[in-house]
């Protein structure tokens, strides 16, 4: 099973991490979830994150190959993906 519009952004030097970029709608469909954008602020520090609103369901062929999944990336990438300054 492939995710529509997914692009591999890079693999770290140890081959441990793969960065994949895809439209939110494709991620939602592929992982059987819905996503939301959250901002939390503590003092002057603002944290931005993309969160799954319900449990992720990994396809079996993916689940047997990975041990960790994160929906977040660098702040600059999240800002660019959702068009926020």
C-alpha cells in the first residue's frame, strides 16, 4: 500500500530515520486518523505541532518495519506546510 503524494525527503546518515512528506489528507487516509494543528504557549515560548486526533492504524507491512513514528518536524517545516508566518 502506498500513500498518495508521499515523497521521501531524506534518510539520516545511520539509516535509522526516514523523513516523508505527504499531503495531510493522504496521511489521514493512510493511517486511518484525522490530524489537527495545535499551538501551545508558555510565556513567550510557542510550540507548534501536528497531532493525530485518534489512534493511528499502521498498515501491517509498515508496522512490522518501524519502531517509532512522529508526525512532527522542525518548526520551520510545519509553518511552511500550513502556510503560517
